[in-house]
C-alpha cells in the first residue's frame, strides 16, 4: 500500500464542493485531487489514516485538461483525477 500523503494531493475547494459538504442526506462529502494511478481502495485508506474518520464510499472522476491558447501559442492544462469521498454519519473533516 502506498503512503497516504502521496495519494491525496490536495483538497478540491470550489463552490460546488462546499455545497456537497453541507448536504447531509447520506453523510458529508469532501472532494480531493488524488494521484492519477490511485484506486478507490487506496483513496479510502488514505482518508481514514490522515483524517481519522470512517469512509462510507468513494467516487472518482477523471478530468481531461482543457486546451488553452495565449496569442499564437497553444497549450494544454494537465489531466487530473478527483475523488468524492462520502463519510459515515457523525464524522467530519476540518479542512481549514
């Protein structure tokens, strides 16, 4: 099993991810950017080890990088992998 700090890269903080934290119909949800080669089992293990919580489920999304252009030069943003982690009821992560 990999080091948990190499699996979770950073929390994904957007308006939508903040809304997911407050919806408590099935437990709070948190969004993280994770390593591209990680799987759901490794992500669950990393979140439980780092934050000392119990994870109910993990959903992953592969996000393709957009092609952007500045004047005549064209570039591409990097591809990312996001994980949406649902915690069991009664658990909470303090990100800030």
